[in-house]
DNA sequence: AAAAAAC
C-alpha cells in the first residue's frame, strides 16, 4: 500500500500532511499525484469527498516550490464553479503550503477588487478563482495568464451545468499551450469530453468509483404528505420539518435544509428563527460577506441550521453534519445525490430526510431510479391541527366518492368526532354548523382547544428541545453515540483532520 | 422551474 511518503512530494508538504494526521492517500490522490508530479496532464473523474482537492494542491505546491512569481503573472490557476468552493480550495493551500513561501490570491465576486488587485500586482504563485471575476480582472488589464504553468479545472461538470464552459474555453486560450492541465469532473458528459480532447494532451486518466449514494453512513428517509390544498404544501412542510427536528432531538445536532428556490430559503429560515431555532439562510442573492459569515458559523457550530439553495449542494466539505433535509424534492435527480452527500461524511453517520407531496411524484421517481432504491418511507410526525388521524383516514375514504357540494362536505367534517373546523372557513350562511360548533366547544372545552395550542407552541421553547430529546429512541436504529466511532477510514478524502472542524477564524488564529 | 456566476 502506498503512503504519502512514497509519492515524491516536497518534504515540507509531507510534514504538513503528517501534521494534519494523514498517512495513506485516497485512490484519486494515489492515482493523480504521481503523474501530476511528472508534469503530465491529468483527467480525474471523481466526485467531491474523494480527496480530490488535495490530489491537485499537493503536487502543485511541490512543483511550484521552485521559482518565484512575477507581478501580474500568476504561475498557476485553479478554477472552481462557486465562490465557496474556491474559498475551500484556498484553505487547502493554506494548510499544506504552510512551510513554503508560495503566495496565493483568491479571486471571487462579491468582494472588492482592491485587495485582489494588490495581491496580483505583488505576484502570486497560485491564483484561485471563479470564472466571472477572473475574466473581469483580465479585461481590466490587471492580469496576464501567459505565465501560467499549471491550470486546474475543478468540478467541470458543474461548470457545464452553470453555463461556464465558454468562459473556461476562453480562459484556456489565454494560457500558454505548454501549460500542464489538471482537469476534474464527476461525469464525462459529451461537452466535457470535447473540452478535454481539445485542451488536454495525452492525459493520465484516473477514474474513481462513483460515490455510493446509498452509502451505509447515510440513512435516507422519505416523509410523504398530502396537503389539504396545494398552496398549503409549503406551510405544512415547515410544520413537518419542525416536528421531525423535535422528534429527533439531540440526534439532530445540526442540519442543512435544502430548498429549490431562493425565496423559499428565506421563508424557511425566517420561519425557523421565529420559532426559536438557530437558523440562517444561504443563497446566491445574499451578500458575500453574509454567505461567508454564515458558512463559518455553521462550520464552527454556532449556527445549528443552514437553510440553503443548491449553492451549498455540491462539494462543500463540512464535517459533522448530522442531518440533511430536502425541504423540496430536487428537480434534478443528480442534485439529490449531491445534497445528501453533505452528511454521512468521513465515515460518520448521517440522516437525510426528503419531504415530498403528491406533486413531486415525477421527480421522486427520477431520484429513486438514479439511486436504484426505493426511498424508505418514514413516519410523518405532524398532524394538521384539528384533524384527527381517524378523520384523516375517513376523509381519504370519502374522497373518491365526493360529491359537488362544499357545504355538505364541510358539515360532514363537523359531524365527525373530535373535529374542529377552522373558524375562518365557516361562512355566516352556515349558521347551523356554527351553532353546532359552539355547542360542542362548550361541552368539551379542554380536550379540543388546549392540546392544540400547546402542540403549536411547544417547539417555540428552547427547553423543549432537550425535553423532546429524552424520548428520542428513533425507531430502533440504535445509533446513539456511534456517530463518532464509525467505520475507520484513512486518507485525505474520508478522514477529516482537526483543522477542518475549526472555523476559518480559528484556523487563522492557529497559524 | 431554478440555481449559480461579473460589474
């Protein structure tokens, strides 16, 4: 078995790897590092979580160790699709280039040009960028890419999804054709294939087994719900979300809650906050400073719930995420895989809930055929207020033979035992129903009103969280404390070093 | 149908 010390890496890099607690490279690292060190092009087919980032940062640091950067002429370039991923790559360089004199700059949008300009002017060895901001700098004449010796394209398939491929081609053409290219993609779509044929020369191809989406470390649970009306789905799902959080108690240490739309992200985050939960939103319409702050806060545990758009679905390496919620069923099946992959990392256990309504059926089918399993159905812990289980069942039976009259169906509901018709729905014309309701309320005031109010208020109180956790037996899954004693794994992909568990602030403080 | 990324 290879170890890092067999890989011809710079002794200083080896020392940094050792300090981070690693001895054995992951398959992608073992496959990509040797050819990269020989100066060959590399085509890596691998997803995040396989140790991909280190498979290019480690050889880059080693190769760039000799030589010095000239002003405005970076010696290497790493392109990433999102700002957060670019920042993550930059952190990786910080970790492993500690002993070296390499200078780096992070060029991402949403922050001022000033600092970035200064760094470029002074000369950098490593430039890490999102395509838009890089091209912007280039067009301002602040940047020359003719000195690029190594170019890395990370998450190419996502770049394709985001329409970045023309930009990537443009950037390729601004660099010298003698450069070394390291190219990473989770899939080889035809368009990706075309690009690699055009810009890579005789690459060493390393394919790492597709990450097991039904990984044993992730428990997937589907929670189905049929809203009374279609427009109530979102509101109902917010209730269900809170009910699950309460039910799972301490097991749900933290969670990423994915929504399909940015507006929904805002609504869900606001709603959780209103109910006393520690939650923050993250999506592309928010200020970059806030995005960074929120992600740091989630990483260091000061934020318990990260409500996110798909900006956070891929590649982000946040260890110790206990739960992922698909508040919305993702409409691209691939995204499901990426989203739930934010938990169950580094051999630890994770739970991924997906909330679905009948209108999601089509997307759900696509997901299930992609992951080649039927998602196990879990219990929906939330009951709509005023609707007993019994009545729910009755209503379902009733549904097929329902006749036209709304009034009739409503009065039926009222007749059912323990029913509570929502007051706003009772029209003045319906005086008989109203009177009946009032009479019933007088007869049994506590059994109807009290529990309902309490149930609604319960999650509001912070104390209730610990209260709920005492009864968190979790349907016999019996995992309790074994989250931290999961299967033993080695290498930079699965094993997570201590520093990753720290916030960026803390890491800076350490260096 | 929407998200991401440049000003």
